[in-house]
């Protein structure tokens, strides 16, 4: 602020430098949407490793394509992701209503923290126990009031480990000195447990009496025992239901309802739009592997919504292919499958007819095979999205988002190819914008394509290549986040100079990292913000225009070696 000199002497004024450093945003935070065994419904949860996924969503599930994709993501170099569990109205949490009072009546319902059969499955279930072994509070005027009687509540998660004779207790929560007194915030069971528990939620059934004990000492055994005694006074939660969208083998029984659960934009009820609520965090890559199990109409609905959403969020979609063989489940309505390269070409032709070509998306062929620990390590066919998202992340970390996630460095970890393609077959698919996964001696299984779904030769798009498109998205999001300070600043040359300074410094740093073509900054990028880009009419309308250009690095897709025989050379 300006100084008002009042006395003779020297005044020191600190002048703002106008420096507002722009920090590059993340490039490989990947969002996964699908059915999962457990976890919050339609809420994006941040995970940083596969252990986080197991704790929050239950780990691998044969019905969940994305559970395997997430495992592949971290195996191949992924470091950060978002997971959204889709849900439907018919899903039910497991529960148990505890009786109490005299005569006995319902007092407290204990429900699993989120819906599904996970809390009462044959191999994983929740139990609840109550005892009255509490210590009366000194000078408590309510200690003889039956509505203020204290009780302890214990909930534990039990798992039947294969090969073990007795179930194991893997998680325990203990809540002491609770009451059913709504007027006592320090002891009221519902508020205290619901605010803290990761396993259960309580519902007060009304009368105010404490629940009857299930054991004289429910807490004691839990603190010391790691195995479950069949007569230890705990009650199993019952009635959990996963909903009617999936069959036991993961077949989607109601594709339309499944698609709506993902992509319904009305009131933001679709699981896709849960990603709106992660702000100020962002995601960069989107994978919805279950889309491959839908019929063509439902698949079109989800992919269309996902592509439009990615365009809005400056993110990139990796599309999974339908399975290579028709479903053996007679209840499956899905007939689409992609087996041979000819099937792939036909599917892409159908895909084009649905107008699903998009610059912010890519597809890979063939499907992959991984060993399934839930099925005796037999091979399981999976889509490529999770594996490739991991390769994107690995490439970004080592080389930068401007490097194509393809080539001999882009090795597939923990996955093999369903079939091996020849050079000729590769040559038929690549011009259509289909990225091929190949196997080469020494290098093994690698990603051998770097085109977007707008990358067919006939489309002659400037967004033909994945690294070019993803670099542009990175720049757009970084500048969008880094220039918010500009809003409401005086729109004149001092502001424009600051913009040029900060955006120029950001672009120069990327130039030094090798992000652009060109030997000099002048050849590699431009930043323009002055009276030419922002006219007086723009100023009157409250607009400041910033022009940022860059010379993208394009992958060397075709390496041509010219060999010439030199004959009759005469030495001089």
C-alpha cells in the first residue's frame, strides 16, 4: 500500500514482484468406476496403492472388472487414483436390531456402514456384541435412570481364510460407556458411533432403553482373541443385498439400469458425476471397464457420457473392448464380442456409426489375460484400460506427458496378450486409430500404438496422437488452475505484463524439460497478452484474452531406414 510520509527521513517500500508461479497439475490420477464388493456409494475415494483399495472396497471381486483393472494400474506404475462404487436403489445393508427393555422391544439397529452382501457373506461378515460391564460415573445424577443406563458395544469383521479351521477376526471397533440418551452428547450411542465407525451405522428405534446384553463380557474376548469362538456372545448382521444388476458370475443382467447407474446426469445421480465432488483435486484418466460387458446400446450411452465428461474435465478416457467370446450365461443379454482382427475392424465401424470418435479417448487391441487368484490362478480375460493407465503414469513420471505411452519402454507388467498379431494385421488396424498391443523378442509384451480415437488417417486430425492431446490437456488445466488470481484484477498493461511473465516462465520450464519441438523458445512456444489480443471492447466486457501456443512433439510412428549400395567408388 502507498506510504504517507509524515516525518523527514528514509522510507522503505516493498514492491510486489508480480510473480505468481504456475505449477503443472498432475497428469495420471486415474478414476475407476464399477461395481465393487463394498465401500461408499457414488462417492469418489482417493487411493494410493492396492492396499488402500482392499481396505476401502474389498479388493478383487470376480464380478468387478475394475477391481482387476485397479490391480493392473498399480502393477504397471500407477501411483494415485480415485474409485467410485456405483449403486442402485435396491441395494440393502446387512443389519441386526437389538432388543431391550421390559417387555423386550426394538431399541437399536446396527447396520453395515454401506450396502451390499459383504457384511453377511459366507466368507466375510460383521458381528455385534453388547455388554453392561461399565463403570458408573461418579456423582452422576442419572445413574439410576433406565434411559441413561450405560452399555458397551463391540463390532468386529470376521473372515473365513481358506485353509484355516476357524474364522479370523480382522477388524474390531469398541465403544464404551454409551447410552440411549439423546440429550447427552457425550454418551449418546448413535452420534458417537456414527461419527467414528468405518464398519457400522446405528439407528435409534425410539424407546430410549439400552439394548440387552449379548454376553456378560463381550469386550473381553475380542481384545485378546484372533479367532472366533462359536459361543462367544456375538450376533451376525444379516440381510445385506448387492442389488439385481449382476449375476453371480458378473454378467450384467440389466444393462440399461447399469448404464444409468453410471451415466445418469439427472441431478448428478450417476456414479460418473461423483467426480465433480473431488474439487479442488482433479482426475486425468478415466477407466470404466464394466462398459465392455454391456450391450451396444448401453455401451454407447456410457461411452458417450464419459467422453463428454472427459472433454469437460480436460481428462482422457481409455475405452475397453467387449470380450473375445460370447457369454456362456444364458441370462446375458450381451451379444457383442471382439475376437479376431476382422471383428475388431467391424466393431470399430459400428463404433464410428455411433459417432463415438473423440480426441480425448483411446482404445487398445487385443484384450489381455492375467492370472486370477480368485479362480485358482487360471487365466482371466480383462480389458486393457487399467494396464495402460498404469503405463501412462509410468511414462509420465519417467519421461513426461509429452512422451507417447508406447514403444519398447511401455512393457505390460503382470499381463499377457490374448493373441499375437502380425505386422500386416498391425498395419490394418493402426490407420483406423486402433492401438495394438504386441509381443516382441527380448522386450516382451508392449504397447505399440499412440493414437486417439480421432487418430484414423482419413480424419487428418491435429489431435491424432495421444501425447499431443494429453500435453494440451495438461497445459490447459495447469493454466486454468494457475491463472485464477487474474480474475477481478485491473485489466490493463500491468496485468498483461504479469500474465506474460508467469505463463512465459511456466512454458520456458517445460521447454527446458524437452516438452516441445524447436531449438529455441521462439520456435517452441509463444505467450501473447497485450492490446492486440485484448481490445478496448474486450476490456469493456471484462475480458482478458491470453494466447498460448506450443509446438508439440509427435511420436516417430514410422522409422524408415534407407539403404543404398555404393558401387564403383574411386579413392582419390
